[in-house]
C-alpha cells in the first residue's frame, strides 16, 4: 500500500494531472482510484474533497476554499426573500457576528423606502433635541433676557456654546433658529404688555429701561449663538442674527407704542430737563436705529440728537437761521436760564 501511494504521488507531481484529495487521510489519488487505500472510503463520498491540481500547496487550497465559502455566503445574502417572510421583520438568522461586526440580510430591508428610513432617523434626532438640548438653552436664554446691566447671573457660556454646536452639527439649525425667535418674541410680548400699563409720566423712562435691558441681553446672546449665525443665518439666509433680534423688538414693542411715545418725547423736548437728557438721547437714538423713517414723524426732535436729519443749510436762509437762534435764546432766558455775565461781550447794534 505504501509503494502504491508513493508511486501515485510521484506521477501526479511530475505530470501535474488532476487528482482527487481525500479529507480523511490528506492524500491525493488518481481519478482512476475509486477507494482511498488508507481511509477505506469511496472517493467522491463524504471523506473526499473536490478535484484539485497536485501542484497546489495547502495554503493555496485553503484560500480557494475560503473564497468559495464567501461566494456561497454572498449568494445567500442576495437571494430574494420568500413569500412567507415579511421584509419588515428581521429573523435571528439574518444577523451574524464576525470579529465584532454585524451583517444584515439585504433582502430584509429591500422593500423599506429610503424616505421612510430618513423620516424615522430625523424624528429620533428631533426628539433628542427637544428633550436634551433645547430645555437647557431655553433656561439660559431666560436668564440672559431678565438680567439688568448691574446684575450678574452665573451662566456657563461654554456649556451653552456646546449645545448650540451640537445642534448645528446635527442639522437642527433651522429648528434652533425658529425656537430662538419664538422664545424672544414671547418675552417681548410680555414687555409690551407691561409698557401698556405704564402711566404717561413714567412711560419714557420705562421704555428706555426695556430698550437698554434688551440691548444688553443681545450683547450676550448673539456671541453665544455665533456658530449658528455664521454657518446658517449668514451663509444660507444672508442675514445677521443681531439685526433680526433687534427687528423683533421693533415689531413687538416699539411699533406698538410709537404713537404714544412720540408726543411724549416732543413735549419733553419742549420743556428742558423734564426728562433727563441722557434718557432722551437714548430713546431717540434707539428709535432711529430701529426704524430710521420714524425721524420724519418729528424732524425737529430727532435733529437735536442725530446729525444730518434736516436738509443741508442754504445761504439764502441764513437770516432765518439767525432769527431762530435768537428766539431760542429768548425762550431760555424767559424760562429762568440767565445769560450770565455780558460785561465783556462786544455790544452790537441789535442789543
């Protein structure tokens, strides 16, 4: 038996003819041999492997076997689902683990629309935004909106910026922008309701307080939302966050009370020091920054605090300008404002 086996191996190696490899005895036999001399099994049975070339090494045969096994697995994955299996369910045999990775049968998800998968993932992301990100941002915005210029409220700007960064990276820029405007609009509606109940004698002071406090809050809110402003509002909407938030104040507060505020400002301007000059200047400049066209409602009032409101001077009207200045000086002197020491002033024909 040994001599026969050795002769078969030598002949197969020299001629490189096709032989049959037995899995049981790991020996190669000629195709004419029907039984394995060592394992005593019929070639082509369970103990015999596929027909190979005698010149191939064991490594080559192992690699070919692995490739054949991978091809059969791929064919099973591409096999269409049977009528009894629903494409919406995932049987346990469809999930396999190999070196920590998961492989799913493609036929189980072939009938699932891509739009439905995207909608499900988007709903999960929005739910995470509503539960984890926006509540923290809303609390921080409330603190920044109600603080005064003299108050100090502890707010973690790094944490707020981190939440905004995550929202923008997770494609929630539009949702975050709309929530921010809705939150600030709700706050401004409350401010407008409080001004509605203010008495006329303190209306200018209260309006100045609301405008100053809101402007100071925006100096903290806009820098924190800088990432949203840069990568969504400026790049996609071609606008600026600070300008949009100031426009909200003009729409919800100033526009509703400008008809009441303007007569009070004109009256206070005609009576010096009835309202502090700093308050008058702050309110008038604030109204002009919100809506420059409001200056046309009272040009004389706005020209006292903002340059180039009136048309440019004309040489033919110099006498009128001089008469207007003299009239103003007379009114001031009649209201108790003395002209001071006039002894060293050169006498004129008119005096």
